[in-house]
C-alpha cells in the first residue's frame, strides 16, 4: 500500500512579500519524516529482528568487534527480546496492531501534509523508520518513483547525536548511492534551540501542570542517554541538551533545582551521561520528595522509552521509595504545538524549493 501523502493544490507560499519560485515543471518535492523505529509486533521474534538491526549499527554500538558479536548473539538477542516484548505489549496500539510511535509518526506526516498544502500538489509528504518498517529505503524509492526530484529529510530528533541523526543520514546516502538518477537532497538541521520547539515544550509543561491537583516539587527533563565516550570523541549531543535546558528553564522561570536534567535508557557497563533518571527518581523519593513530573524533550513522539520506561518503570521506582505523585508529561506528538514545530522546520528547510 502506498502510504505517501500528496498535498492538495492551492496558492504558492511567499516570503517577505516576494513569491517563491514554484518547482520546475514536472519536478516533485518530497518531505520525509524519520523517527527511530519499532518492531512489527509485540512478540519476541519481532523484537529480536528489530534489536538486531538496531544494535548492529556501528553508529549505535561503535565497537562492532568479535566480543560484541558474541555478547549480542549469545546473550542479548537470546534474553532481551522476551522482556522487551512484554514491555511493548503494555503500550501496544492493539486497534491498529502497531506501536504508538508508528501511529503517531503516521499522524504527524498526515498533518504536515495539510500544513504544507499551500505549496501545491507536487509536494509529497511521507514517513519512515530508521529501523524496522516502513524503511527509509522503501520510502525514498517510492518518492523517487513518484517523480520527486528534490527530497527533504527531517530526522525527528531535536538534539543532534551521531547515534540517531547521523545514522539517518548514513542510510539515506546508502540508498542514494544505489540510484542512477539521484534526487537533490536536504537533511534538516537539529532544532534543539528553535524558539517554536522551546515554546511548544514549555507550553506542554504548563498545560500538564495546570491539570494537576498537586503541583510537583520537582520536574525532571529526561533525555535519552549515550555513552560518555561518544561525547568525549566530539558528539555535540550533551552540549545541545544543556542548551535546550537553559532555554526551557528561562521559558518556565525555573532554576536547576526545580527543573533538573537527567538521562535515561542506560545500556551495558560503559559510563553513560548522567545523572541517570532512574537513580535520580529513587534519590528524590528517599530525600522526602513526594511529587514529581517528568518531561522528555528529546523525544518527538511517545514510545517505549516514554510510555513504559518513564510512565511505568520510573513511576514504580518513585512510589516504591516513598514517593506519592508521579506524572509523565506526554511528548509533543501530533498535537497542535508539536505540529507547529515540525511545520516550521519543514517550511524553513524548503525555502528556495517552494
């Protein structure tokens, strides 16, 4: 089934009162949203296939030597899929038989198509997953087959990291390397300090807090962790997380004691970015903090790491250590503020093409 989303015809866009040039006759423009990925089912075989694709990417695990191969195939892929399958089952969209990440990303693409409707019928919006289905290769090939001579790829990661953003570029370039007639390509820049993104996250926090009967004593901003070694080698991820936090604290008028930076999803024995979200949750509860909220600004859509790891696992840790109220604030997802962010990014990056 072709899941690409043609945009309805209407007037062309203008910047500063000067109409932008329309695409050359016959040439279409593609916009491809890309998120991390998801297994095809909430069972061990599907999770095993997904984890194998993910964990054999040298951007994700940089040392892909024989020791890692032995650990991956002899231990991780034998044990972890069953446990992760149970976690996926807790959050699975059973109506559509897919993960929430897939449901949300599809909706983001559909809504972006509507937002970009003024660009005319020759602009096509589509979506893909870096790992799992629909694959980047399948969607890029489909866009090219539909006549897209220019393609904008938008990795849905606010902060750049080689293990996320760069691996999208790697896969895109691999696909293009097999094409005789390559489209022109743009990859959207990270948006960790974009005013629309900061405003949207801040407004989502305010809206969530307004609905609470008890105000949280502390708000944690939990980002996905990476090994410290990656940062030491020059990855800008940590610096961009710090800047996002600086801007969020200013927008919410909160200091470091009230809006705390933490990192989640540690994997393996290497040193990772800290402080760790789960350890911070435990510590706060032990120190007598009774109410916390957690926002996840590094995720553009709710997924296993937010819906299960934060909202279930960390909530349990907090309450087991004496905490009372734990609130997981939803990601921006396909909300109006979230779509405003994605639309602003797309329109900014498409300038000169539409």
